[in-house]
């Protein structure tokens, strides 16, 4: 606590001494309650032992001094006593009442068409990204350069360096660097009216090389996206490369958004095609569900499809999706599952409500029902 107070005091002094030179100061924040329960094994829905939760307060600030921009985000997490009566444990943190810095970065223009973002930050790349489904997101220590010198083409280069000790990715915005320690990434993103195409290449130190390609074209009333990715691990990590293919078609009919997707991951003893920073928890493959995610559809030998419909009834948002994942590889038959999700969103004044009702049916085990509720206020 003394360290937190000292850091806040130093930050306040620094801000006071330079306030006259700072511009475009913007403050944002969120207060959120994250709660989930399930009836797995002998559990019953809403029992304390079957439930987890977190109360999160987020405060962020951005601004600039001349051409140099900056941003910082802090999080305060707590169960606020919920662990004593409503939930069995905190959802996101290793200890109740953590306060930590999620982001702290600067942005610097380098020439007329290049911007460098340096520091702790959220990332959104196909194989290393910040996951926002949990109570708090994981963030990265990174330097990212973005160049727009060529019309319709964005070039990206990134260096991502983490601490040397493995950490729990769900704690304090850190990533799991058991496999993800230092990474280099380069990307070319091309976008015109007819097509949008993205190519990403990764070098994960002592782990793997990886390539991700996706392209979207307009096909009448629908947009069709094709995906290809390959993971090329070091021999000490996995003996074989992994290839993944996927396709997604999305469109809208009478105000209802429709989507169908299919994915196939090669039957090799390689690495999953998922978020390398979080132990492959989430994936950018379009067949992922809420929990039928990177730990299922992105695994070697998995074949999956997904259908989804979303729209509004009055002011209430409704989405219904079905995911089926099959895997016949030795030792992975437990990944055979079907998931049905009903996602409900509602805004009541300044209060944002989201509920996810989920059923998962496993071929070799009992099905499980989940209820997740998130209530938040943004400012």
C-alpha cells in the first residue's frame, strides 16, 4: 500500500508541474461487477461454491505534450466481500483487493507517416492479443511502430518483451510467458472497397515462428472471410507444424445479423492456433464460442462450425449462437462438445447490463449450464 501511495503522490506532483504544457487531457473510467456461476459436477447454479466474481474500478487518462502523446490506466479489483457470501473466489486476481497499472505508454511520431507507441499497452493481433472477456484484460510491454506511407496499406512492426518469470495471465493484466517471453511481429494490412487483407508474421523467442493471413471480400449481400494460419514450433516445444483453415460468411437480413463459420486445424502434434500470450485461451478463429474457445476449436485435430443470429427486440439486444467442435485425435476426444449461448444486453440509463446463458454438452461427460452477468457504468 505504501508503494501505491508513493507512486500516486509522485504522479500527482509530475502532473502539477507540467499541467500548463499538457493538452487534450481526457479521463475515462468504468465501474464493473463481473459474476459467473455453473452447475458442473455436484454444483447448483448460484451456489456460493459454484460461483466466482469481481468488482473492478478502472480509471484511464490520455493527453499529449506537443507531438508526444501519453496514456495510463489503473485498475482496482476486489470482491467487496462477495467471497464471504455470494462467490467462492475472486474471478480475475490472485488476491482480493489488487491495485495495479494496466497501461502506461507514450506515442511518438517518427516522420510524417509513422507513429511509435511504447510502453505497457493493450494489443490486438491475431496470435497475441488482449483478452477482454474476463474481469480485467491482459496487457503487454511493447514497442509498436505503425506506418501509413502507402495509400490503403498499413505496415506494423512490433517488439513485445515480458518479464522473465512465468505469471498467471489472469492476474494483474500480465501474460503467461511460459511460452510467450519475447516476440517480434510484422504485419501488412491492405484495405480497399473490394477487399481487405491482413498478413501477420511472428517470431516467438525459443517457441515458434507463426504466420496468419485473412482476407475479406464482398459477395453480394454477404461478406466472406477466409483464414489461414501456421504455427512452426521449435523442436523442443512441439515436433510438428500446425496448419489451420477457416471461412466465415456474414450478412444482415431485415435487421438481423447472420453469421456462419467453419474451421479445421491439422491433425499434427503441434501448437494450437490461438492466443500465444494466454496459454491459447482465446482464438481469432471465427468458430470460437464463449467457452468453446481456443482451448477447443483451435487445438490440433479440431473441426468446428458455428452459426449466429443477432438483433434487437425493442431496446434489448439478443444474440443466439451454436458451436460444434469435433476432435478424434488420441487424447483429445474430451474436446468433442456442443455449445449454445444466449447473449442478452440491455441499457438502463447509464447502466450497461449483459447476461450470457450457456449450455455445453460433452460427448463423454455430463452437460454444464453457465450464467454470466456483467453490470457496468462507463464515464
